[in-house]
C-alpha cells in the first residue's frame, strides 16, 4: 500500500488547548487515520516550521487526504502538506518508466 508523509501545524487554539490540558494525541490521530481507511505508521511532534509529522499507509491518496481534511475541517490543524513516499525499489521502477518515455518528450523550444 502507498505510504504518505504529512506535515502540518496546530492552530493557535489547538496549542492553547494542549497547553491548558496536555494530552497524548496519538490515539486520536490513529482513530482518525483508521476511520479513513488507512493505517498510522508513525506520529511525531516536531520542532521547526511544522508541529507534527505523520506517516500513514493508505490504499490511495483519497483515504490519506480524507483524514487530513477531516482534521483541518475541525480547525485544529493548518498548513498541511502531504506527500506520497516511495521505497527505493518503487523509485527504481519509477525511474525505469521515465527512461522508457523520455524519448517521447519534446523539450520547450526544440
């Protein structure tokens, strides 16, 4: 199944709520991902521009996106970015496919 990496930020309200009532968000995130048809592989709180990083496995981007959109609709997270990840074996297949079709691409101005 495809792997998706999501980074995002907590809203100001969510941060206020977590500071006032600290909680481990892992169970809530796991339940959300599973309800959307995926499997939570990892969930990290991170430092820097983003506040969290989630690694999920889902049948497609539709299921992965449904979980993130549901959380975003609640107003508790913002600035979400989801990317599909490939194993090195899958990337090799992608590069091989690109090599097969590269000759059919006409470069701009050529």
